[in-house]
């Protein structure tokens, strides 16, 4: 009966470790998604400002 408790304890520990690993992996995926969204927003903002700068009148007041 003592060996069964050891094996059950080992399985429970493995399940807990797997759950922690899954939680960490999920957090990393979420963090990666946020980083990707921010990078995309920055690229759109950069393109918008570049477009606005290109369409504006570039001649100075004395030209």
C-alpha cells in the first residue's frame, strides 16, 4: 500500500507541473499576441504619419 501512495503522489506532482507549464505557455502566447498587436499598431501609425508628411505642401513660405 505504501508504494501505491508514492506513485500516486508522483503522478499528482507531474500533473501539477504540467498545469504550471501550460499556464506559462499560455501566458507567453498572450504576451506574444500583445507584442504583435503593438508592433502592428506602430507600423500603421508610422505609415500614416509618412503618408501625411508626403501629401503636405513641402514648399516654404518664401518659395
